C-alpha cells in the first residue's frame, strides 16, 4: 500500500496547528511581560532623572547662596505677582536668596514685546531704554521698589520667549 504525500501532509499540518496555537496565545503573555519590564525600567529611569535634576538644582542653589530654581510652569517662590504682570505661559524661573530678585521665562503665544511692555506700563511701571522690532525687544521698567529688565526674542523655530529679570531697589 502506498501513501500519498497529501495523506501525510494533512495530519502534519493539523499537528503543527495544534502545537502552535498555544504558542501564539503565549505571545500575548510574553508581550505583557515585556511591556511590564519596559514600563518598570522607564519609571526607574524617570525617577533617576528627576533625582539627578533635583540634586543639580540643590547644588546650584547652594553655590549661588540660596537661589531656588523652578521648571514646573509656576512663578518662582516669592515673586511679586500682584505688582509685576507677566505675559505668556510661565516655563519656570529663579528666586534669589532672601527676596533679592527673581527671573522668569515665559513663552509668548500671539503676544510680543509690545504686549509685555503694555502690561508693565499699565501696572504703573515707567519704561526706559526701550528698543524693539518685529522679532525682539528690550526694555527696563521701574516701579519702586522693583526694576524689571525685559527681553523678548524669537528663536529660529518661531517660538517667542520673554525673560523677566526683577531686582529690588535699595530703599
């Protein structure tokens, strides 16, 4: 009796299918395990980066005599927001030791130097040394006891940023 190749192939294909179905189901289990390991590694890396940034900020603060830095989109500690209007989305800032001064960086969307200048002058600040064009601007604004040096610039990617440097004038 001779056996045709088709008669041998059919049972082999069925056996192969039966053997591989559990393996294919195991792929999702393996994929879940891999995703879990990758997620845990990402969390550990994020925590390590956050800790390194904190340590660097602490070291910089200590080196600068107590300055405090923020990159959380909030005004720096002690910033006189009730007196000094800030235009744009706050990116972060720095506060000098003992309320000696502050720096704030904002991203301007649809605003420009003229908007920031108008906000300061509208709050009662007197301007001096103002110079601006369509892409940038500079000016000094005073309202006792504060002086604000404002710079606005446009990066090559079109992002407009404003930097406010605020000092406390001696009384």
